[in-house]
C-alpha cells in the first residue's frame, strides 16, 4: 500500500527525496523547516502521516500549517502534470528557458516551479541570482529583484499596490488548485471559472482529489468554491479578496484567530483582535488591536512579537500595535474586524 513520506528538507535534497518516494509509489508531504514545534505538531496531525494514501496520489500539501487548523490537500500525479502543462503552455516555455526556484518548497508556489521543471524537462536552479528566464515570486520579493532580467515573472500572493513591468504575470490560485489557474485573470487551458453568490468557483483537471481527512470540497459538478469574492468580465476573473479574514503578508497567510490565541493571556492584555492593514512593502501587515489591563502601562509591540514567535513563524507576528479602549463587537460578542483600522 502506498505511504505518505514527510520530507523536511530544502533544495536538491528535497527534490531527490521526492523522486525516490515517487519511484517507490509513495506520496510526499513537504514540511516547512521554519515551523516551530507547536505549528509542526498541528501540521503533522493534519497530514495523518501514519495512514496510507491512494494509488496515484503524488503530494499532500498543507494550506495553513502555521495558523488555525491546517488543511492538507491531496494532489494526484495527473493533477500535477495537468497544472505543469497548462502553466508552461501559457508561458510559452521552450528548451531555452530556465526556472529560478527561490520560493519555499513547502508551499505550492515554490513547489510548483520544481514540478513544472520535472514534468516539462525544463532546467531549474536553486542558486542565488542565477542567469534564468523564468521565476515565481511574491510581491515583497518582486520589489527587491531586478525583474527586467527575466522573460516572464509569475507574481502570486497578496495584491500589492504599484505597477510592475510588462513581463510580470499576476497569478491566481491556491494549494487546492495545484498553483495558479489564471494568469492576468485569464484561465489556463482546461480551466473554467464561475461566480456563485459572489464567490469565485473553479473547475479543472489540476484540482485536488480531496483533503487528507477524506472530505472533498468540490461540488457534484466538480466546482471548487474558493472562498474568494470576485467577478467575471469578458472571460477574465477579477478577485476582490478573501471572503474571510485571512491576512496575506509577503505571500504568507496568517489566521487572526491563531495569533489571538497566542496573545490572549499575555501580561497586560485584557482583550485583543488581529486585523489587516494595507502595506506598500508586504501587501498587507498584521495589526494587533489591544485593550490593555492598565491603560497607563500597555504592552509593547516587541512583547507581542516575541510571544508570537515562540509559537508561530515570524511573519505571523504583528507589525503594528494599536491601543484601544474597547473592541467593536456584535451582540453575540464576536469582534467586528471590518470596523478596525
């Protein structure tokens, strides 16, 4: 029976281990080496490492192993191939191209670069600042990179303000779609979009088989509700943002409730809510709204950040602290996040 093999490695060591697992008929679960122990425990619980996989399964990739309860997405070999071929066709990849693999392999954005290279036999490298024609970046990295030296730049993550050169392709996708399924709003080959009650839904051969717990988020017609709001105009999908409260900072997703749980019992904190604000550098930044136990001695931003980094990755730590007298709440006691800011 095929097994799920967890790989906690980077670069060529990860790729070698993945290929050995696939050659043996097993599936692979990438583990982010940056995860602290509590987040790693939640992730491995979601991955169900002690249980078998179905024949044909290639990957089990976590959507949110650092915040909230992580979901583990099961992608088949057929889905991996479909994604790689559709992406490569849209980018008109040839034998003269070469990918720069510079994003973490534990996330679908970085992993998909290597997968495209393997499926299409396109060269790639993990070297710093190499001579390459193709790259996938998040907005924060894009602003620190000379984009002109690439033929095409895939830009994922949160939509950051500002303009980018003509060679930049804005991508839309998620772990459940096996990476990007729309480039500059246009669906890749064999991908279809529709809007249901303001929510974007997508269908295509690169979608997940199911989550690791066996649940399938797709509808009977094979449509995946994305949790994103948006519209379709002339066949182009326009994304307004998450229906929920997820904060996307520098391409990393942060769940407010996970940060709130960590900080709720910090000395000096009576109440806390986490929300987003737009940020020119990071796309969005994590902001902590705190009602202090003593208004004359409120907690400091450094104290909040140090606490969060004990349990979550550094990018989940607040970048801004706002002291408030009270938090806006619904009659049932839930925080009105849209009134923060």
